[in-house]
């Protein structure tokens, strides 16, 4: 699980949002409770960026972003090593400014809990 999480962060930081989504999906399927909501939110943020940037659908990007916020509203500001509110803000900025590439706000050696 830890290896997949690290891989997902690296893919996100390389702007490979679809692959990030794909790597996180098995983690999401196996998760429960807050972990499941967290993974759902991160998957939807990656999907929002993929839709907006790769598929050039700003509407689809905004829609997935709104869904992500719904899931992440359940998560504390700091979840494991992830600054959840900062992640939301960075993706929001990236959806408004295509010149901005968001990096995942997490310390290098991270764990979910």
C-alpha cells in the first residue's frame, strides 16, 4: 500500500493525473472510513486535472473538483502527512491557471495514518 501511495504522489507531481488515478483506485477499493473518503477526494482531484488539462474540458474539471471537495470535507486539514486544504487550493489554482503545475503537498516519506 505504501509503495502505491508513493507512486501516486510521484505521478501527480509529474502531471500524469490519469495514471495517478489508476494507481489509487485499488487503494480506494480496499479502504474504509476516512481513508476511503480521502482516496476518493484525491482520485477526483486527479480526474479534475486530467479532464481540464488533457481532455480540455474545464466544465468536467470543475465538476470533478466539486465532487472531490465533498469527499475531502470529511477529512481533517492534516491527514497523515498530507495538507488537505493546501492540496485543494493548489488544484483549484491549477484549474484557473493552466501555466501553474500543482505539486502534492506532502512530506517525502509519507504514510496515510
